[in-house]
């Protein structure tokens, strides 16, 4: 019996009394209240910014995120961006519903129901993580807060504090923005991982070469699937992972009612369907133009002291999402680049065949020096010098085969060659530049500054100057016309020596190209005759010609010497094309213009460009010069434009070939378009050895022809084929009908004879 009582006492001791229950319950509640109080205190401390500053109301109204500045063409196409992060903002209306549906279904199904923090989801996520199923608990608004204002902390304690900061910021965002605005901000800031791709606009272009409003459900699912792991779900590096993730997003879209069962299965069966293209400053349209434009815009922002609304902070072209409106026509730019590529392939093949089997060192006395200069200017040489390598070590390095990527007109190739041989290879590559503009407005429509921006950064349209050759001859003839000469005036085509300007100067003329006898000035210009041109120069004197050249926009030095009539001075394609525009525009030189205006990301005007306008020539003289320049195409050095390319509409122009065929030029004019083309090697000492191959009619004119044929075929561009130059309203007193001119001269001679008698 005693034993039984003892056991009962033990059982009584093990029982939990109601008093004990109340005590334990109080402990639990104290723990819960303590946690809640700690949570509230933490929230208050974070709200009072003890653990770091929170975004202000102003920052929430104007969230700070690096945005690419856009280069916009005259036909409203984005032809390039300037950026640190390749991010371009879009509006909600520019987002496909497929993108919104894919995002909400995958990342935050209750997005439209919560106010920034989804507590129901948060507690369920905690339970998931406790049982080992790792899940993310951030709403879209919380993710936006992280994207806009901080970077994810790796320290667990700091991450907890950061998470609470995100909650507060998310709540503020929900109070200040509509759901549509939050979705738009999120889409503009989300990181799509590699290839410097930020925001849905950039991602759409990079992976599908499209815009966000045109994304199909499967495309949207792929991009939204990348958000949680742009590395592991990369369709480029991990296509299998990307496909599974895309199909998961499509399943979620089906579960949330955004896609029917049939639609979901149909899209799941599709391949990834990528149209992948990395956005790069070296790639895309008008690369040379964009590089020149960037420097110009940066200079304007500094010189004009263009500041942000605070009146203190300067704009950052790479971060502030400026909109730069240009005169470039995207379609015409494309045509210019196509024409260059099409013909330069053929011309380079001619050049290579021309030099095949010939020793450069024997044929070009300066070649060794050019090679040495090229080596010393190379990045490789500079890098080796910075490593304190000796000349012998550098020489050995340049003669040791190495892997490299080289440019060809059929695409870049990876190869192994000696660095010194790569310099030889590049020296023998022909370069080319083209600029096309509207002579009436001065607006530049196409700009091709070189052959490949990635390999050859130097812009040859505006930055480079080369000897202009016979393209300078019209300036001398224009002064002659102004002095009373007629295009029908006849001059003996014979040698002439001009004295009085230092050494006597006698221009040369190729025997095979010299037109014998007495010829008209129009024929002399058409056939590019040096002696008749020099005769006109001797009559009008160098100073007026030099003055006219400067008045017509040539910014490089033009000394008042007789030889400028044959183009011995240097000028850029930019200046020469602009100068010829005055002939087509009734003598009015309108400054070549490529920048229209600059706006901030909200569309506020920051800068508006107004081109300079100069009446360089009398309208009558300009019209007569168009008649002279049409002779070049109808019967002169530009005749192959008719013969080979069958461009039969009213068009004028002038070829140019400098000494030793170092530079080939062609500048063509129509009432609506003036286009200049230059071709040559990097060094003037390297060139075609025959004029037949090296003249402007062979190296430059065909590119002009290819460009114009494309332009004329596209009637939407508004460049009309059968429009001729219009005489000035005041009429033309200068006789351009050579039959009538002969009768006038005959009558004048008879009167003079009678007077002499």
C-alpha cells in the first residue's frame, strides 16, 4: 500500500496544473509581445533612419536609376544609346499585357490586393523555409524598393534590417504611385544579368530584337523567368534551364487565368526563338556618327551650362536618360551603310589583286617608316612600354605569332599572325566615308564615318581631313562665272605658268586625259582639265577663290595660292559636302546640322539648335554652277553614273583624284540631296598605282550610285527622281546655251571689227 501511495504522489507531481498553464501561457505571450515590441521598435528606429537613410518623398517622386540617353533619328527611331547601364525607360502603355501577366503570375499573384507588403504570403514563406523549401517572400513593390535604392546585403543581420527598410519604402511607394506606375518602374529597373541589360526595353532588344509592346506570351515568360536568376536562367548560357523556367512561368500564367490550357500548351511546345543581339557602342547603326554626336552633346552641356532643375548639378549623358533628337534618317543611313559595304568589298578585292606579289618595301620607299609609326601608335606597343619592355623585347613580341581578331569585308575572323603583320594588313585596308544632307535645311541624313568602328575608331567625315583634288575646281569656276565668264567661253587647253606667288607654278596634265584644242569651260570642268582650270585661276587670282571657299564653309586652312584651284588643300567630307550644298540651294550655305534638340527624360527642352545661314553665292551664279556640274555627269568624269548605274535624272557632281591616286572623291548634287564620298588608305603613300583604278570615278562614285539608287527606289523618303534645279526668280543673264553664246560672240566680234575700222 505504501508503494502505491508513493506512485500516486509522483503522478500528481507530473500533472500540469491550471496555475502552471497560466504561467507558461504568460511566458509565451511575453515572448510574443516582446518580439512584437522589438519589431515595432526596429520599425520605428528604421523609420527614424537610425540604421541608415531612407528615400525621401522627393526621391520617391523622382527615383534615381541610371538611364541610357537615346539617340533618336528624324523618322523617330532609336538608333543608339549612351549609357553606363543599358537601361531605357518605357511607359505602361508601351508594355505588352503579356509582360505584366507573366510578372504578376510568377512574382506576386496578390499584387493587386496588397499594399506593398503581403503578410499572408510572408508567413507562408516562413513556413516553407522552416521545412526546407526555400522561397522568396518579396512582393513586386519590395523588389522595386531594392532595385531603386539599395543593393542586396549579404550579412544576415544587415539583410534583416534592409528587409524592414524595404517594407517601409514599399509602403511609401504604394502610397505615392498607382499599381500601373509601380509595374512600370519595376520593368524599367529590373536587371536581366549579363550583356549590360537593364530594364524590359533593353532586354526585349537584346534577346528578341523587338520592343516591349510586341512581346508574345512565350517571349514575355522567358524574360520574366530570368528575373530571379539571370545567370542560371540565361537562354544563351543555359538554354535548358531557360526553357524549363519559361514553361514554369507559362504554367503559372495558366493557373492565374491569363492563358487557357490550350494556349499554355501551345506556347510551351515552342522553341526559345531567340533573335539575340548584344547592344554595344561598337555595333548598330551610325556608330561613327554616334561617337561624334556624343562629344558634341557633352560639349554643349558644358559650354551652355545646362544644369538640372536644382540649378547646380550638371547632366550626365550616360546616366540621365536624355533624349537627343538628330537629323539622321534611319532608312537613308541604312542605305548608305549598305552601299558602302556592297562596293568596298569589290574595291578591296581590286586593291588586293593590284598589290599581290609586289614588294611593299621596294614599291613604297616610306613603307618601313610607316610601319614603324603604325607599330608605335598601336595599343600593343603602348602597353608593352608601360611594362618597361626594352625595344628588343618589343620587337620580339611583334614578331611572335599571337591570336587576334581582324576585320574583313566578309566579317571579322579569329586568326594567328604576327602583330607586325597585322599592322601591314591594316595599312593595306581601304577606308571610306560618306555624308549626305538636305541642301535646303542643312540637315544631315546619313553619316558613315569609316569602314568598321570597332576596329577603326577614327571618324573620317568630320574629324579627318584629306586633300580634296579636283572637287575644288568648281570654286574657281564659280569665281570666274561671277567675274563674267560664261560656261560656253572657249579656252585653249594648253600648258600655263602662273607667276607672282613665290615660285612659278605650272600644273601637269596627263597626256591620256588631256582634251586637245580649244574647249568650253563647261567641258573643261566636266573632263577635269587642269590647264583650263589654271587659266581661270590666273584670270580671277587666288584670293577671291580662297575667300569663296571659306565662305562656303571650309574650316581647314586654305592658303591663297594658285594651286588651290586643283585642290591641294585639305578638307573634311563634312565641309566639302556642306560647301557643295550652296550650289544646290541658290547660293545659300546652311551649316550642316546633325543635332536638332536635347530634352531631359521628361521631355523638357534643354537645348535647341539653330544652324547658321550664309549667302555665299549669288543665286544666278549658283544656278549656272549646277549647269556646269551636270556636265560632269552628262559628258565628263562622272559619266559612268549614267553608263554603268543608269541614273538618268537631273544630277550634278564632281569627281576628285589627288596626286598619286592617294584620295578618291565624288560629290553629287540634286535639288533635294547632296552627298560626298571619300576613299583612300590610312596613309597617303599607300594607294592604287594606276589612275584607272585609283580615280574618284572608280573608288567613290560607285558608292554614291549604290546609295542613290536605294534612295530613289523608296518613294516614302520623298526624294523625287525627276526634279531639276530651278532658275532664280530674278532670271539668268549669263548665257548657258552655247549655240546662242557663239552667235553673241560672232556678233560682238563683227561690231569690234567695225569699230576698229
